[in-house]
C-alpha cells in the first residue's frame, strides 16, 4: 500500500526487526494485500472496459496468491497460526451446519416443545 506521506517509507532502519516486529509487519502486509484486492475488484466493477476488467481481475487474483504466501509465512514464523485459522474455520463450519439444518423455530405437530420436554 502506498505511503507517500511517510518520508521514511522504504528506508532500512538502523537495526533488523525482532521476530515479534516481523510477525506484525507480515500481518500488516496481509492487510495491504487484502486492501489491494479490494481496490482492484472495485475498479474492475466500476468500468465496462473488458480489457481493463480482465487485467484488474487477473491482478486481484495474483494478490490473493500473495495473501496465501504471507499467511503461510505467518504460520511458519509463529508456529501457532494454523491452530487459530482452524478454530475460525471450524466455527464457521458449525454455523454452516446450523443454517443447512436449522432448528425448528416454531413448534408444530410432532415437534417437541420445551413444555413437552419438561413433562416427559
Ligand atoms: Fe501483492
């Protein structure tokens, strides 16, 4: 993401980053890739020019690959990123199952209500 107002952007600091700083930097890089995807897709959606749309979508897809590279790097650097990602995926999978098989919202014939469960 451009940082034209930061006069120190792109300059190498007097020291190397710590591991914690590197992890935070990579997280910021992921955010930059996601922002880039958003921008390219928004620009694609905002034009009728077929060549421009094709190029912008192609670039957006390349940025998606970069997200995958950076997330994999985070996984290696932190050693625990995959566990958090798996937990998040599992939470969504649980929601998907609830939506695919929603709980009966209204009691009908043959559907036990709380009252019938209490008396049974
Ligand atoms: Fe990128």
